C-alpha cells in the first residue's frame, strides 16, 4: 500500500502531521486560490512547451503509480518519453493539489489524442494526473474526490471549458488508454456542474429506441467526439471508452439499448444538431 510513501516527498516542506485543513492559510510556498483550493508547488517539469492553442479541454488521468515515482516521471527528464502535466492530485491522508507545469504551457500528458475536430490535445488542454494505481480497480476516495471536484471547478470556470470537453484520457486516446478508469465518478462531477451527463428523462425515453447498428453506432460516437479506428475493433474500443465514462457498471464494448440511450441522450443535450437515427415517426415523438 501507499502508506508512508508521502514521507519521501520533498517538494513540500510541511510534514504529514502538520498538514493543515484546507480552511487554514497555506504555507511553504503553497497558494490559496480564490476557489478555496490550496495549490502546493511541485517539482518543475521539462515535459512541456509554450502553448499555441486556446484552452478548450480538461483531460483527467490516473497515474498508475504511487506519488513519489509519479512526480519523478512527470518531471519529464526521460528523453525517450518526455511527459508532464499541470496538476497532480495526491492520495495522501490529506490529499493535495501539486502544481507542476504552468497553465500557459502545453504539458505532454495526452500524447496521441483527438476529440471531435481537435487533434493532439496537449496544446488545447489542461491535464490533471490523479494518484491512483488503477481507476478501473481502485475507487477514488471521497476526500480525494472533493479536492478533484474543487480543482476541476476552478479550471472549468477560469477557462470556460464546455461540459462535453471535460474528458478522460481514455475518451481521447481510444484503444490506447484506460485512465482514469471505470471507477472515476463522472456522474458525481456532473452533479457538481463539471462535465457532461445525459438527462435522465431523455435516457428513459430513448431506452425504447432501436439499438443503433454498427454504422450508426460509429456515426453517433464520432458525432459526440470519439475518434475511432476503422473496423470492428475500432468500434468496439470506442464503445468501451464510452461505457467506461457513461455506463461504467458494464464495460463490454457491445452496443445495447442502455448504451444507445445514453449516447443519444448526450447528443440531444450537447450536440443537438446531430441526427440520432431514430425511426421517422415513432410514439416517442408523439409523446414528446
Ligand atoms: Zn493518462
């Protein structure tokens, strides 16, 4: 387990036993933002370059590694694979936001990535790495989530990031990445006004619609933002990525009525210009 590893971290001068509650004034170079989030200075990172695009996306990751090695890796010193990120949210007993790359720089956190019309999201995104060994197996603790929500809220407001552009790494690197994992509580985030979630009334109504076939599934996923590889596997990976975000209780890569309803409801809410491929005249429309 991770207990004790925090002591190895030297980026912040305060010791574990002295970690203050968030209401108190920050110390050791930490900065209290207007949002109420305390930002702790972390090590600098070479995994970045001056930003050349407007910030439009927020990309969330799990590190898959404990805090000390994550901070080492995210300093981007490996010339073969330089990585970096803007913020790390720790898993310490009192979780912290650790600042690494300044927001004015593009950090190398997304790699090969795409969302809707955007490619290579490093330059158009803020990246948050959450310390969790595997968000598909390990739940995100409540106190860590509280801090993540506050941090995301602050970022989304500051940059006016649209709900559907708050995404996981697995959403934007389909078939390549699985973080932040099926246990990341996207719905809770949405309940706090961060990120997209379908309206329950739409989902309920659309559950009766015909299940989208392969062609339509691909069209709908693409219209929402997913960039799919061609072929059966490409589609399967896309459905899995979607389910990991919006239908986490069963991630099986198969389009079914619930997955189809969630996807169509999201499109109706956030991309209302998209044809949903519903039958011409249905009782649904009459009812609506
Ligand atoms: Zn990632």
